[in-house]
C-alpha cells in the first residue's frame, strides 16, 4: 500500500489536509501518521478552535506535536514565543 511504501522511499512525508474543524478527513489520517503539526493563521484563529482541534486529534489517536504559526506579526503578538506557548498550551 501507499502508506507502507512512502516511508521506505522517503525520509519525510508531509500530508496536507483540510482544516480539522471543517471536515473529518484529517481525523481519519491522524492515527496513521507518526506526528501531527497544526498550521494556523496567527491572529485569525480563535484559541478555542486551536484547543478543540488539538483535543480532537489526540482523542482520535493522533500524536499532536506542535503548531506552525503563519503570518506572525511581532508588533501585534510580541517578540517572545513563550507568550504563544503559554497561550495555546494552558489547560482550560
């Protein structure tokens, strides 16, 4: 199968999926891959949506390892990543 062949042929395989909250397809793929990285548009995604997405991925058996923050604006969001780590990693 393709799932078995790709890791033999390549060191890294990246699957780009639609947003988790829009469709369920990513949740079916999450447990089949080694790690899940969430890509978000900084400032346009609500914290609650990020936390909900993380929870859905983990509840579905996916290994959530972090986020990539696109369109990060240092003037709006500060220059310390610790602020974002604390913001998105707090328990509610």
